[in-house]
């Protein structure tokens, strides 16, 4: 088990910034965020528990394909094959982001020995609804709480 204060190495940015950059880049920034966080997770877990580099790289490639297909998607009529392909790629990418969210969640809960009764627990519902933004939010919340616990109380 790792000391929970070491979770600070995951701290990257404010969740609103992650959300904004993800929207502006049509999800490509989320893929880079996932790649960065996965590298940290993989340093902490056993080899058989690592999140596959191939899986993460596929997320990255799919996010670029999705971005590239956005432009013809906007220009074509309803029912055009480009529209169907774009929708399929976006759906697959969405599922992959969810899978990554649950993989990351499970590994951090295990590494830090967090039980579902702890306030640090990465919840499944929020992971499902807001992955990877929830991952970032939860990291920031845990880091903030650990700083507040260490800081001396004002008199």
C-alpha cells in the first residue's frame, strides 16, 4: 500500500481546465491526460496489473480520428457514410474512456487500499458519468484534503 499523500504526483490541473481543453480539442486533450496519468499508475502497480500501452495509444489514435472526422461530418448530409463512421468512432472512443476510467479507479483504490467507506474512494457512478474528469476532480480533492490536514489550524 502506498501512502495516500503520494497521490499528489497525479495532480495535474483544475478540473474545469481539463474540461475546457477537452472540449476545445474535441477530446484529444483527454487522451493525452489519460496517457500521462496511466504512466504514473503503471509505475505503482505490478506488471500484470498495468493498463496496456496499446489500449492507451488506441484511445489517442481514436481521438485523433474522431477529430479528423468532425470536419467532414459537419459538411455532409444526414445518412452519409462519413456520419455513420464518425458516430461509430465516437461511440467506441466513449466506451474506451469509460473502460480507462474504471481501470484507473480500480488500480488507485487498490494501491492506496481505499475502501468504499473512505472519503477518498473513487466511486463507480461518478466514474461512469464523468470519466476522466471525475478522476482529475477526485485527485484534486484528495490532495486538497491532505494539505488541509497538514496545515496548522488558525486560532
